[in-house]
């Protein structure tokens, strides 16, 4: 696995909140995988991302297969190959070998209910265009939002291959990897156990979550990720927010040119940060080393890059979540 712009501190060097999150990841998930290590420069963001993933995807009574299908379908809509591969493997871990390979091939599940669920998840990329809302409970809906955020962070900060040479796209490797994780994947998880990792937030839990741990985790993630906006000027933040609203999740055909057009009239000091945040929201894999090198001239810390990417990612994610407000349900 290659990190695109920096290499996180070794797992064994982790202390404090980061070490505690890593312990949870070992106990309940795949361990401190690169998805989470890439966020470790910002421990509060790391903890909140884990909490939302755990409470939405892993804990509670909703079908884990349904939730893994949603994670895979959202990842496909966001063109996050890394996450599609990972959650295809987890479908194998749950014994859904046929469904896993259908998703791996980019096809529609043959069972109508699952086809509808996958279509709903993919449509959330552009919620206004699809007149999109959610008929599902907090765990399924929270999984969808978790992966809108995670897909963008992964695509920005990690190379797309889980294994050397893209071996994870071999059906045999996917199946074997899933079987190795099967026991842990099928263990029931008690809701709420990640919440002590979270600090006091200023964002109220959303109405769609009905007071569940999923809602607390989402509010914590939104609070932590929005703090990255403080790295930008008011005008830059307004540009990001307005663009997310009017573009409604479309995939820019030429992301570099698209972003350049949007930042052209901004003051010089605002341009590179706004460009990275916009690309994080729409086409995170299009962030280039040149963008990051310019950003580091004024913000050399890895944590600032992680927080800027997270700001773009949560702005896009919360655009989807706004379709779940009571007025839309």
C-alpha cells in the first residue's frame, strides 16, 4: 500500500487517542488499515471516522449484508476502487460469494430488493438530481454517509490498490481474503461502544438518526471535519459550499481544468487550498503532488492536509445528508 503524499507514523508508535482507536480497530475490524492510518495525523478526525463506520456499518441489528452492499454501491458511485475492492472482500467474508462477484463486475444484483438498495445508494451521489431521500433506518443511512466521506479521503490520500499489482481484483484472492476475516465479520457488535472515544461536539445529532449512536457519531465527524474550513478564508469556504450545492455530485470530465476555472477569480493565497478542497469533494484522486507541494509552502504539517481534504469530503457528504432533513422525508 502506498500513501500518496505522506507516510503516517508507524502503528506501534501511536499514543493517546490514536492508540485507543487502533485498539478498537484490532478488536472489531480489520485492524489499523491504511484508511485509518492516513487520518492519524488528526486524532479527533480519526476517532470520529471510526465511530461512524463502527456504529453504522458494524453494530446493531440491520443486515450486515445490506450495509456492505450499500458501502460497495456508494464506493462505485464515487469511483473509489480501493473501497469497492475492500467491501467486495467483506461480502465474501459474510458468505455472499455470488453477490460479491456481481458487485466486483459492476453489475446489478439479481434479487430485486438488493438491486433497489444498490440503486438507491448509487443515486445518492447527486441527491437533487435524483430527488433522493432515505426510506432506511439510521444504520443503513449512516453507512451510506460514512462511505461518502471515507471514499473521498481514501481516493485523495491513498493509491487505489489494496495489494501489490492489484491482486485484490482476483476473484480467488477476494474469496480467500474474505474467508480469513469471516469469523470477526460475523461477530455481533454492541451499539455505542465507540462513543467514549469522541469529544464534546458543537453539532447536534441529525434528525434522520433518531437519537441513535449513529447520529452521535455523524455529528462528531461533521464537527471534526468542518474544522478544516478554518484553514481557508470565508470567500474560499463560500466557493466550496456553493459549488457542492450547484454541481450536486456530478463528476467533472476534466477535474484539473474544472477546478482551475472555479478558483481563477479568487485571491492568490486562497487558490491552492480551495482547489484541493474542491477536488476532495468531487474528484479526490485528481489531487496532484504539485497541488500539495504548493499547499505545504504555507501549511507544512500533514495534519493540515488531512483536515483540508476532510473539509472538502464532509461538505460533499453533508450535501447528501441535507436531503434527509425532516422537510425532505
